[in-house]
C-alpha cells in the first residue's frame, strides 16, 4: 500500500482521492506478521510514530478543506488499537 502522501499525489486535483465531505481511514496492519509477535493485544508492539506522522499531515490538509476525517485503528496495526489512536491524537496536537 502506498504511503499517504504518495496516494494523494496520484490524483491531479486538490481534492485528491476524496470525493465526499468526509473520509474514513482504517489502520489495519499486517495481521499475520504481528500475530507472529503477539497474541495479546494490550500494548504497542510496532512503533507506528512515523507512518502516523504522515497521516497527521494528510489529515490536517484534508480537514482544512472542510472534509471530516474518521479514523479507526485495529490491534494489528501496532499491537494495541487504543494506543495507536492516543498516539495519533498526540501527534495531531503537536503538528
């Protein structure tokens, strides 16, 4: 899957791939890969700071255009979905 900025660069208009007044992001991760490392979903296994920083940048640009962003992180993205969301919120405040 391309990185967020790469995905938006593929579209010539300022709207990028968004065709509605909202967008939905799902951070799903590599299920088989992370399940080789853990079967307990109570802590972060993979440091997802770098990819989430990219997502913050893209989401900020999207929100500035008046588009609502809804995001979901499952445990397979970094090991603990709620921790992924908290990190995204922290990065959002820092941006």
